């Protein structure tokens, strides 16, 4: 049994090679991170395992991948790149990697929150343009942070936020408890939170979850942080709320279209802080990610799936 890492950037390729052990199944590393979906079948050349980072794998392409039985997706958001149910119908199992970057993503969410509250990115832009912009920021100590969805990342956000003097509310689709966190209804969270941070997995139930109506139900002047998936938010409604000031500022790491086009409306708004879907990108998270990918490959090769 053999595999192919189809879209390894330089740093992930280096880590993957370094973590390779003598008894591991053979895995070819393609260091062209810009490979297209149509190039995948030829690259696999009958391999049973594919390790994939960011390249789409449409079902019609997967049908042409002769011998493919397992997809090891480097993360949790495989649905943004493929349809796991349709692949399962073809006899292809999709394996996810959870928890590898919980701290990294949580720290990014916190960074976006603080930057939004104090207008750091806007002042930076203005000063580089020769303008001495000074404006009042939002002091977050004593304010309320609302977490929509409560998994490992949200738990890390809560840890950092509680240590910073914020009150933390959370809503989750299934009942949960966590020290220091108040679990409330979604309506209560939207009405009371000065900052709303999204931490749901993207699926059919959560796509478009933050509707125009739910944005309207948020506290006026709210800060919205999204390090989950862009498709969870009604983008047009969010832009309207940013323009009106109902949303004071949005800190965004994820978008409906990635890479984000230079002329996208979000790039034209002063009260938006943008990062390039990089919340999970730290050396520590990358080591965890690749280690987990190798464990999937070892288990598959040993017939323990």
C-alpha cells in the first residue's frame, strides 16, 4: 500500500519527510502546492492513500483515481474541498485531523478580537499612508464574549479570555459544561455579547448559520470574529451591518472565496481586519498535523481503519 501527499508546501513537506519512520508505508511527496484537481488522478497513479491539504477533490475527479481508498485531509474542514458522503459511496473513506491546532486558532481569534477592539490594523494602514489616525478603542475587560459552538478551539479561546477578564458565554448544539463559561440560548448570547466568535464545523446544518436575522439580533456595535468557515455567515448581510455600524468591526480569517480577490467588498471597508486563512499556521500546529497524518497512514497500512 502506498500514498501520495499531493499538495505539500515546502514547510509541510520538510516536516513530513522528517517524521517518516523506517517501517512507514511509502508516500510520494509532491512539492507543487499549486496542483489542480484535474492533475490528481495522474499524480496518484493507482495509490490507495491520498494526503491532501488544500486542493479540491470533486467527486467526478475521485472517480478517475483508480485504486484510491483513503483520503487523509489535513484538518477538519474537508467539506469545503470534497463531499465525504459521495466519496464514501465510491468506497473512499475520508479521514480528518482534529485538535492539532486548537491553541493556534484560538490565539488567532483572540488576536483578531483585540485588533478589532482597538482598531490596530486601521491605524497601521493610515499611518503607513502618512495619516496620524487616533480614535477611541473598546476596552474588553469586563465585556462579554460569546462563543457559537464549543469544541477544542472554543475551549482554548475561553481559557485565554477568562484570564483577560472577559465574561464568557457559549452556545452549543449539544449540552456542555466548562469551568467559568455560561452556556446560554443562542438568542441570549447574541443579545448580550460585545464580541461574537464562531467555532462551528461547516456542514449542511451550519452553512449560512449566521443569517441576516441573527446579525440583526446581535448587540449594536458588536465585534464579529470568524476563524471557522466563511460559508457560515451571510456575507452580504455582514457587509451591510459593517457599513451601518451595527457590526463595529469584523476580524476574519476565512471567506466564501479564497484567496480573497483584491477588489472584494470586504477589502474596501475600514472596519474589517483580514488574515489569509492562516489561524492554524504555527510550527507547533504543523508538527501536530503531520504527526497525525502519518498516524492515519500507519493505521491504514496496518488494516486498522
